[in-house]
């Protein structure tokens, strides 16, 4: 495909005359028009780019020509609608160029036009300089003595396409780097359970409500302290944007530090409320929380609820049931001097304990407009999965999948699920 030319000429003083072509025939309107900026110091006009392109024939892409006789004028004419720049390497070297670099004009254009295709023009005697121009960033080089309309037309199109391809490769590389950085960020922000020395098995499932997000406002963690107690928690900051996700991470890290410092129950939750009050964006932000501390023998646990739905427990071979939730306290951040009583619960010998956030139970039971799943509906979902023999991560994923199916599509809120299992009785 060849090109025809439309000229738009500037002068060294920054003013010039535009030669506008007649309207293109209807058959030509679907062609892709390109704009070429020619930067060359040729007062006699020997290069004659428009005539070269006209000689290539009128059967192809229209190329609009702008000319600049120095770098200052080129900077003025280099607008976003320019597709390609043809730089004459014989342009005078700026006085400020280090060591009178012969490629200084080209380097200047490359800095001005990082998103534009660039062609270098040189005499054939300067073949090495022309090749160096490509190495420093030009898409191709042309020799003045060999230049004709077809060669120039092809070079312009190929340079534009090569630049587009290069830009696509850069975007792909950047996307891969972002994906790798996001994966590292996710690994850093999502907790690594610290259960060394415990006979409990751990599983978790996490799905943020925001599209393409790593984290939502839900958070969880599990640690074992030196006395053998296993501490687990799950929480939910109201909302599921990036600010809520950041606050959730702060609360999780604070919980882990306070737990290792020996705090538990009301004392721990009161301190977490202070953290929330200092870190939240507004006084309307609150967080629900459920904490469980499992005794070293694995048979008993302390339970604290701060506006959070109660976890459920299932004995080996039995059905799941909700743990008591009548003695819970308010969500963190709602009442300045709230208290959160710690309730002792019996777990037994072999059991499964499931903690979850309300993103799961707020889904629908039969598609949009139907009643919420609720805690009772979630217990039914878990029991159906337990009867199939599922446990651990497979149980959580199956429960999540059934909740989505009942909802008639993706759940709109963040969802976090955490399971702890004990296979046998000790002692």
C-alpha cells in the first residue's frame, strides 16, 4: 500500500503556510491517515518529501507532511496527532551537546517524542552513524541517495507499526511486572498462619468484592503462642475499597502483635478499637471481629464477638451448629467505652471450626430479589458439603461455590472463610 502526501509546512520562525488537499474520494475515507513531521535543515528543499510520496502513487495511505528546519520548531509542531518523525542527522549539533555528539538532534527528538515512531535520514557515506541511530532508538534509517517515494512510504508505515508493536511489548512487560509485584504484595498482606507445634489443620478462602483487587475489607489470622494456645480471628471493616483493605491489614497486624504480647479477650479488643479510632478515615468507619482462643488440649475455646456473626463447629461425624452469640459486644469503633465479654465453649475431641465474614451470608438464596442466605442457610450449606466428606480447603471452596450459585452470580461483598480442624483427641 502506497501513500499520497498532503503538506503542512512551517518555517524557521514558527509561522508557515498550510497546503490543504482537496477532499478525498469516498473510497479513500476508510484509509488510515498518517502525519509525518520532517525535521531537516535544507533551505533549498532538495529533500522534497511531498513530491516523493506523490510519486509513490495515489492508491494508498494519505500522509500529511509537516516540516521543521530546527529542533525548536520541531518541538512546537510535534503534537499528539503526529505518527512518525523523519530526522535529518545532518542537522546542526546544538552547542550544548556533550562532545558534539552527531546524534544529539536525534536524541533530542527521542526525548521529545517517546511515543512516536522515528526515522533517521543520513547520507550513504554515514552508514555506521545511521546504524547507530537505530541502536539509540530510531525505528529505522534511510539513506538520502537511495530515497524514493515507495521506499519512504513503506518506511513510514513500517516504523509506525514497529513503534506500536514496541509499545505493546512494553505494556505487556509492565503488566507482567505489575502482576508479579501484586503477587508479592498479596503474599505480604495476606497472613501466613503460625501454627508450628500444633496438631490443628488450617485452611482459608478469600475473595475480595472489588474487581481485580487483591484485598478487601475482610481480614483474618491464626497464631500459636508459646503456651500452646491457638488464637484465631476474622474481621470485616465496613466497605470494601482500598482504604478499608489497608485498615484491615493494620488491624490484623495489630491483633497478631497484641496476641503475642499476651493480650486476650476484652483487653485485646479494647486496644484494637483504639487502633481503629486512630487509623480510620472518618468516625463512621467501624469493624466487626470474631476472636477464638483454643486451649492447648484442644477441647475448649474462649470466644469473643464484636458485632460479628458467630462461628460454627461440627463434631467429627456430626452436623454443624452455631456457637453461642448472645453475649457478643458491639462492632469496634461504635461505642467509646464498650466491653466484649469472653465466653467459654466446649469443642470436644475431634472437630471442625469455621469462621466467616458476612459477605457469605448476605448472598441470596434463589437469585436477585430472594431472601438472604443468613446464618441458618449457611449452616445448611455447610452440612450439605460435610455429608459429601469434604474438609479443609475443599469444604470452603465448595461452600463458596454453592453460595454463589444460590445468589445467581458473584457475591457482591468481600468474603473470607477460615477453618481449623482437629482430627483426634489427646490425653
